[in-house]
C-alpha cells in the first residue's frame, strides 16, 4: 500500500523489463475502485482508451521509451472507503511504428448511424 493525503499529487511509473530497446509503453486505461476485485460496479475512470477522464490526470515526460510516467490527485470514494485501488492497462508497441496503438493517442468511439 501507498499512503497519501486527500488531494495530494500521486505520481506513478510503469516500466517494461525487456532486452529489446525498440519497444515503447503507452498508458491506455486506468480505473480506480474501492474494491480490489471489482473495477466495474463502483469505479472511477482516470483514463480510458487513451482519453483523459479526470482533470487532474497528467502524463509526464520520460527519457526512456520503455517507461511511462503519469500522475493524478489522490481522492476517496465518498467517505465510506478508506482505500482506493488502481488497475491500469498498458500497451507495448514497436518504437516508431506510427500505425500501432501507442501512437494513436485518444480513441473516441463514434456512434454509428442507424439509418435505414
């Protein structure tokens, strides 16, 4: 566990342990929940499909392509829960493969036209 005060900046880093220097890491989705076994029912989205959902979420520069750095302000779920758990999905891609998911950024879903 990591203990922080409410509204304190929380900084995270995810690193890929690989001997391949041509890989890059991308933070696709991060969801918080008071229940470590359920990230669907009572959940708060920080970032989803590369789109920032929380105004305090920021990604930070890393000099290494295999390291992703990001942060947000610590918060609580109402006042009934003393802990918040974080689940993140990261994507690993080839460096400079601009058609890969890592280089697409925010993927917004468009509604289809239900036409005739």
